C-alpha cells in the first residue's frame, strides 16, 4: 500500500488534534459534573445524591457512544473515514458550546437537567463515531513497522484533552464561589468554539485513508457492515468489549471518581487534586507515543497484556495512597495511574483492535466493540464505584475488587485476540 509522501504524518497530526479537541469537550463535562453540576442542576438533593445524579448525566454520554459507533461506522465503511471525522467534530463542538449557554435549575427548573442530558447524549454520539475514524486514519495511512506509533497519536489526544479541560476548569475554580457558580463555569465550554475552528481546518486537509480507497477500487462497499460484523466477526467484537472494559473503568475512575473521592472522603483541596490529574495527563503526552513506539517492537498484544498486569498490581496501592489524605501520596497515585499504567493499555489498542477486522467492515467492527465497552466499563464506573464506596462504609475495598474482576476478564479476552506477532 502506498500513500502520498508525508500524508501519514498529516493524518497522524489531524488525528491527534481532532481527538484532543473532542476529548477536551468530553472531559470538561466530567470535571464539571464532579465539581459544580450537582449544585447547579440538582440543588434540591443532598450532596451525595446530587453527585450521583450528576454522574448519571455524565453516563448518558456513554450510552450515546454505541449509537454513534453504529451510525458513523456504517457510513465510514461505505462513504469514507474523512467525511465522518469532520461531521463528528461538529457534533461534539456545537453541543459543548450550547452547554455553556444552558439555563440552570434556578432559571427553568428541571428543564435545565433535561437539556443537559440531551446535549450530553449528542456528545456521546459524536465521540462514539469519532474514535474509530481517527484511529483508522492514523493506522491505515502509517507505513508498516510504525503503525503502532501512529496509532498511539489519536490516543495521545485523550491526555491532551484532559490537560486542557483540567487547566480550563482549574483556572475558573480559582474564582470566588459565587462567580464560579454564576458565570465562571461557562467559560471553558464557550472556549470550545476556538478549538472547533482549528480542528476543522486541520482535518479538512487530510486525504482519505489509502486502505479504504484501495478497498473501494476493488469492490463495492458492503451494504450492511454491522450485519457482516455481527455474523462473521462476533467473537472479535466480544473480545474487544471484554478486553477494554478494565482500561476504560480504570481511566474514568482515576480522572473523575477519584476526584470526588479525594476531595470528599479524603478532604483534599480540589485545586490540588485537579493539578495532580493534570500532571498525570501531561506525563501521558510523553508515555503514550513512547508506548506506541514500544508496541512496534514487542507487539501490541504483548504490551496490552503488560498494561493489564500493571493495572492489577497498582489498583490497591492507588486507593491506599489516596486514603493517606496526604498531598504527596495523592500526587504519586494520580500521576502513576494516568501517566504510566493507562498508556500501557491505551496506546496499543488502536492497531490491536483494528487488526481484528478486514478493511471493508473495520470502522463498524472496532466502533461497536470499543463503544459498547465504553458504556459498560467507563460510563457506569463512577456510579458503580460511588455505590460500592457507600456499601463499604467509605472503605474502597469493594471498588478494588470491582477493578480486579474487570482486569481478570480483560486478560482472558486479550489472550483470545489475533496478533501479527
């Protein structure tokens, strides 16, 4: 397969830029849910119930992701990867800006929560369709022997988006409480309009995937890609779901639930916890592409397995460090969780999962598996962890067992995956 000189670099840059913008939008909501949405949209509930309700609206975004994966996967396999990426960028950016303009409960009552849920659902649909296209544009453009590295670039956008959203929310959280709750929280959402314009310009310059173009030249597009995936590649989809749930739950518990846990049960200042999460995300900007490079050497499946073993080994120390209620210990916990353990799993996923399907149904296949895992592993993880924490009387040992169970399932599922090495 040949491609235009430097096209793989442009595709990698576009995937990185686009996913950074879309994950900025997605994570911004999660941070706001943990810090302000419970007070603005569910003020009549007690603090724990309000937090649970805010995380429930957060989970709605994950529920929309499989639908986005199905819709955009279908057209991505029939029409092309590029057009779907531009459309999903718009579908993420516009609702984010709208959240910055939405009235609160004080203004229109529970209609405010309804609008919030609708906009969050639209975000979820967009992210569900975006991930598959972004990683396929990166790996299908990349030369052999470097596909793992280029596949890690859109994954690096997760850390970059988390850094930007944490910095934005951290900056406005320094405002006086009255200003933060009245207008300050809106500014990071409204700032998305600038990122949306930048992402559009970059993605519009990228040529279509050469593997998709070659497949289109050989045969007509598959009429019903999802039907073919479920009939002929069902095992591959289920393996991806089982393998990815642990990684997804780990990341969202570290980035959202741990924020609420450390500031609530641990009594640590929210600005310090946000800074630690940001530091872990900054480190991932280095460790993610490094892990992608390493996966080209030792193989994506092997590196993914190593990452799962690291998760299983660090999950108890992670909560033990947070339980010390010490700022230094909390920093170590967050930085290792997000900046070291997470990239070892997330970086090799792009190429490893893409290799489970042929090009003609690849967008649909990886989108279905990854987004279904996102609902089960990531969307409900903060709510499950909150319930388990309450059941344990504030002790996180049930949360630890929950993550260890997911890690065991992931190791089994990953062992059943195809790999070129």
